[in-house]
């Protein structure tokens, strides 16, 4: 068990809860949402029913549970909203998305027309809904929820809360900072200080955050992962290459790493209506995995597959290999074990696919 996972167990014992082994919660059957993977292979899920983070390992079962006190948010109560009609190619933002990534304009959220109005009134505060979370070396939980970045202590209570400028797609914890990748047309990334939460540096055009707020993307176009040495790897759009950022220098002298598939550079993927799946580092190895649908990589040299296709990016060799899986579209990649990739199933629970 990792040190950061152990603190959840310590918090559980300190609170006088019953031993965890006998509890019925099992992510193989019931989990939904998202998961964070520790370096030891344990996965941390959020269980809405108990409002708790659950630390779980495939071979050992439930290791720990920590009940959270989530921050409150106020959401406007909208009365009699009238949705503006979708106009194809209505803005340059739509046109750019369709041109670069082949995303139909009807997959974009339409902006309100001048004549479309909605009456809003204040609503009673409610608990924020966790979307992403990581654990730092100080046993604190960094959590994205409802447009806020919250820091929770080892007792599960909120210590600090900052507003976020946009919707977060990926988050990762480095040695000396937190990395947030936002859901924008082109990559926009922030590195934040672990003490103050302040932005240390950013990569990409911040103006996109206003554009994304006006017309939110319904699918992810860019993804992020951290390499074994802490470098930031950005997968942009349909490209099968990575932009590489130094964690300290950030946008200064960014690099790129390309991969060959059967000694040739693969073509760009066709993201279409599904968008881009997650990329995850394989702990202890200079390897990153991504996930695509068969249609997205049919022109990239991928073999025929009845299910999702894993892309195995070898950072040392600069090679790309394809691993077909039996899993249908809708499964979400959340973790990598020694011999298996872990997916969240569309209807809840976990599914697995072999890797090598």
C-alpha cells in the first residue's frame, strides 16, 4: 500500500469505523464516475452513497474509506428556459473544431440567441459534485468539483477553495505542483503551486477559456499525462505525437516526441463524435497507453477489432503498438496494472483488458 493510500486507512481507524474487509462495497460491480490510480496500483473511487473516497486494490479488495465534507455551491434555478436552435457553422469556433477534428457542429452546445432569455433565481446551496481528485505528499486531497478547486485535509474536511476558470479535463500531481488541463479546442494547461494554489505557469492561449464557456465542448479533444521523470505529455487533438513540457520551465522550449508504427509515422486519428480518450502512464515503465475506437484509428495502421483499441506508446523506443480489446465503446480507461488495463463500464463496475 502506498503512503498516500495508507493515510486513508489511518483516518478510517482513527474515526472508529468497522474493519473494511467485511464491507460489501465492490467497484467491480457498483462504481461509477472517475478514479485516481496510485503508483502502487491501488485505485481511489468516490462513492456518492457514503460521500467517501474508497481506496481499493484488485488483489486486496477495499483498503480504506474516508468520508468527505464537500464544499457547497449555489446554482441558479432556471425557469422556463428556451433553447436556441442549432445553426451549423454558426461561429468560427464551430468551423475550426469541424476543420481540425471532424466534430459535427450538432455535437456542440449552442449559445443562446439574443431573443432567448431565462429567468434565474437563487437556489439553496447544495454539495459540490467531485469530478477529479489526486492526493499529495502532505496527505491532502486536491479535488475539482463544480468549477472549483478544493483542498481537503486528512480528516476529509475542506481547507481551501479556489474558483477555476474553466472545465477541467485532466489533472495530475507532480513533484512540486498540480497540473490542470482544461477542456478547450487547443491545449490550455496550468501548473499550480501546492501551497497557495497560484498559477506558476501556463501553456496555451487562455482566451480559449472564454470561448469554451460560451460554447462548451461536449467531447475532449486534448489529453495529458506525466512521464516517469515528471515531464508533461500533451496529446493534442487527433495527433499521435506528444508535446513534451519540462515541469519547471513549462512553455519555454517545448519539445515533441513522435512514434513509429511498423517503422512508419502513423496518420492522424479521426476523432469524430467520440472525442479523444484518456492517456495514462504505466507505473515503473517509460510507456503511456491511450484508448481509441476502431473507427478512429482504422487509417492509422491499427488491426481490425470488435472493441476498443489501446495504443501503447513506448517513450524510450519511440514506437507505437496497437492492442485490440473485447470491450465495447463507452468503457473509460482509468488504470493500468501489471498485466491489465482497468476500465469503468458504461453501466457501472469495472472491466479489464490484457496489456503487455
